[in-house]
C-alpha cells in the first residue's frame, strides 16, 4: 500500500491530540436518564462489539486483548479489509475500499473464563456487513439496549487505582433507586500515552430499578 503524506500528517495530528485527551473517535450513543451525585445513569442504544477473552492477570489481559482485536480491525478478517493507519492504534484508522474505525471506549470485564476485552464497532456497521475475524478467539456480538451506572475518573488505569472507583460507584448506588446487575466493568477512552490527569476512564455497572 502506497504511503500517503496526508495520512502521515493525520497520524501526527491525531497522535498529538491523544496525548492531551482530545478524542476524535465515535462513542456509543446513550441517553442520560438520571444522576446520583457524580454517577450517571445512561441508557445505551443497541450496538455491535468485537470481543475476546484472555485468561491472564488484569494488565496482561488488557494488553493482549487489545492487540488481538486491533489485528482484526487492521485487516485480520475474511475480506482482507485494508486499513490505513491515520492515528496511533488506540485511536482510529482508515481504509481503502472500506473502513473499520475504532470507537471509544475499550471495555474490560472479569468473567469465569478470564478477562473479556471489547471494542465497540462504529454504528455504520451491522453484523451482516462487518468482516468476519480470522482469529476464532474473536466474537462479534450484538448488544441490546442497556442501562448502566457510570462513574467517570481520570488518572492511572492500574488495578490499585481503579478499585476505589468501583467501591465509590457501588456506594453511590446502595442508597439510590437503582440496583447493580452484575459486576463493575472498566471503560478506557484514551491510549496509555495520554497525560494521566487528562485521561477519561469510567467504572460502570449495569443497573435496574429497585
């Protein structure tokens, strides 16, 4: 694939933006339906996700899962979609005849078989039109409308920094009209090189009315 000067300049610009927390990627659509202090109750529209499960410690699973899913959106699929990098991997990419652009956030949750890492697919794709991953460890899943309680925070994404945010989220819900359904998950909107105070991280848990 020929190298394009415009793509190179775009990569520099978008990479620089990501350092200071400026995001240029699509995010899943939601409606804010309630607020409990700093916690938002959001209703998300149905969406398509690519996900993979890694049986490893939290940080190793996040890194390995990210690489596996990035391989899929960079052309590791049955149609051989050619993806032209227009930004660092954690932000976005463009293609020739078709594109699979990365959206935010990257989701991580713990399940019985290990850690599940998810990328949301852009809203322009459907399960029928999205290329099939070459890697059998990657699943394409349609998620229905869901309600989530979400607490936003910045700073480190290390497990010891995230744990207090999980507790703060659950504490806020304990005396509210919403109850958790399942475990708390982590959503990350920025690549590792974003300055920690400018990162957007979120602790989230599915909820239902009490």
